[in-house]
C-alpha cells in the first residue's frame, strides 16, 4: 500500500507540474518549431508501452536502476500519460484570452510569474481531472512493476494481489478483501477532487 501510494503521489505531482508548464509554453509562448515539436510529442501517445519496454529495460539495467522504483516514477511522467497531460493543459490554456498575458506583461510579469499567479489558478479544474486520471493509472499499473521489480518488499498493490494465486489455487476471500482495501485511496482521491473534476468536464469546449 505504501509503495503504491508514494509512487502514485510522485507520478501525479510530477506529471501535473510537467504537463502544466509544457502546456502553457505550447499554448502561449512563441518559439521556433513549436507546432512541429508538439506534433512529435503528441505522436508518442500512439506508441504502446510494450514497444518501448525492452529498450528502456536494457538502458535502465545498464544504469543499475532495475529492481528499484525509479522506472515506475520518472519514465511515466514523460511517457504517453505525460503527453496526454500536456495536450489536456494546452487545450485549456488556449481558451484563456491572450489579453491576460498582455496585461501581465504590461505589469512587468515574467512568463513564469504569469504562469504561477494567473494561469495555474485558472487551470485547477483541468489539473484536478489530470490528477484523477494519472493517479488511477499509476495505482492500477501492473505491467511495468512486473517487468522492473524483483524484490517482494518493493511490490505495488497489483503485484501483491497476484501473490494470492499459486499452483494450489486462488484464495478468493483474501483477494476480495485486499481488492476492497486497494480501492479506498482511489475513492478518497475522487472524493476530494470530484468538484473540480465535474467542473472541468462541464466547462470542456466552452470559452
């Protein structure tokens, strides 16, 4: 439970930070080849995780990072989940009038301060939605922990649930009890973020 919780929190926080900064840059800042870079990043969402797992495993094994939580925390921030967050934040920031940026520049705000004091508070519904999606995906991830983790004390919830099955059969009563306990953090996340989540869904596409 602790392993899944702190991995989910770190992945969610990192993804929201990275996605909001990148989304703001692609939506409001001007730099060379902006659209080309965005399309290249967006195309990475079409690459399944299973395709990149072997070269990523080989690279991380050379760095002695296999059987640690590093592959479960940092690569997901920059993978398809992170790119989805960038796309989501970019689409939201595009809907914000440019006059806010211009007014901030007149007042002497740097782009980073404009993002922190003006854009980020406005993006709370979008970030709440991204928080739920990212935490849910990290909490339920089974394939990557199965590939990278060998030590049982490092296991996450999905791997721990698989331990109840062996050659003798499945202890279904223990599996069901553990499954109920494993859903509690997800319910808590949605409970605290549901207002912003529903607000974000309701405002999607509106200017």
